[in-house]
């Protein structure tokens, strides 16, 4: 698939994985749910279809050098450094503009950098199917076949098939209530929105031009700057002025021709320490803990420590314990999403040490 490119979004801060994840080493450069950094695993598993020389990484400016060191096979010019985060539509639009300069007929796979994939051969099969579907000019997304009534994901309504394993996408739904999520699961016609998108470069840029004209004008200015050889300076000047909008709200929900490829391949978005616990090998008491942990009448707990330290759990249930050199987190597993509030408090204190 010589006209296929990958755009990997790697600019997130991973605040829900504090204290292991920090501003200088967010979760995409950490090994979570395995022994390989999440971003490196993303690049490696797509290599059978899209090699590193056709893989673009969009990340924060202060992470560019670290990501370059992590991914030595990805050319330096393929690492696009955002001076400030502006959500996914500007990120994808800027990367698509880069691809168009190389190959006006290119097909792009947009992938998050921080997902866990358990069944990689099946994932590559679904990826190939999605890219093939996008060659016809439709916008394509992968939908994860749901396994539970999840309230933390958006959903996509699946319509009639248009090719083997490819369907019309009828509607995008916001994150539902528990009751609504149970109805969607029972109905069998909805999948989770994976945040993975596929399209011809011209298709996405035309959609941005139609639905996000302010972003389109900013991208036009960057194209002009690139032709004059001063794109980096222009990026620093205007990027923060681009509209901050997600590709879902800005384009996908408004696009007329959207297809969805349902699949199940051991997917997790690794959204919090709870999902890390779900992926961990657990003992008979459902504890995912370090080898030196002592668990006495403890159940459903997760322990991660960066030092050779014995952690003892006595008479506790469903706790997350994460110990680093300079910080300790203890939180009930069902409150793991709230860890980002700790980061917000630290930011309010302007305490950059943590």
C-alpha cells in the first residue's frame, strides 16, 4: 500500500496516569500494559502496512526530542511539534497538509499513540480493510465491538454493509448514561468510537475547508510558509490561534459519507489506572501487584512501584497504589479517573517539580 501514510497523535499529557506520567514523560512514552512504550508499540505494529518513513508523529514541542530518540527509524522531518495543543482537528489537518505536499493522492490512517492492542494480527487485518475502504473517497473509522455497557466512550450506530466487514455509519453518539449504555449493548447495532480514522488526504482537507473554515485558512498559511521555507516560525506564530476543536465534532459528525469497520482485537484506550489493572496479570484474589507485594486479605488491588520497595496491603479492596521516587498515589479503583484533579491542583500551585 505504497500511497498509505500514518499520522500518530502523541501530544497528550496523560494526567490520569500521574504520578508515573508527567509533563516531560506522558503516558505515550511509558510502558503500560506491556514492556514496550505505547508509542513505540504503535509504530511497530503498523509497520507491515505503513513503514516508519511514511509515519508522521504529531506531538508537543517540548516532547519532540524525546520522541525522536524513542523512534530512531522515524525521520526527524516526520515529527511535527505543536507549540500548543489545539485538540485533534488542527493536529490532523496540519499532518494531512504535510502528506499532501508529498503525495496529493495519499491515504492517511490517523491513530492515537496510547492504545493497547492485544491481537495484533487481527488489528493489522482491520487496519488494511479500513485503508482499502478509504481509497474510494469515504471517511472511515474503526468501531470496537462492545463487551460491556461502557459509559466512558462515544458510540457509533452501524448501518447496512457496503463491502465485507464495512458498513455505513449512521450516527455518532456522545458518552451515554449507564441505562443508555445497557440499551446500546443489548441492541447490538452500536460500536465504541475508537478514535481511529482513515481518508484520502484531499477528502479530509476538503471537509475541513467546508466545516472548519478558520482552520482551513490557518493551514493555507502554513502551506504558503512551507513553500517559502519558514514553516516552523509560522507554526509558532499562528498555531495557538487555530480553533481548538476535535475531529469528531468538527468533521466526523457532519460528514456525509462515513463508513465504519467493526472489529474486536483486544483493544483498550488505557484511559486510567483502572484499565492498567484490567490488563495486568492478576492473582486468585484479582490483585495485579508487584512480585514483592504482600497481600493479606486484599482483593482487586493494583500496585506499581518504581523502586525495590515492599508494599503491604492488609484488609483492603479495589485500591490503586502507585509509588514513584517523589510521589505516592492511593486511590479507590472506581475513582481512578479523578487522578487528573491532583494534577490540576499541582498546576494551580505552580509546583513544576511534580
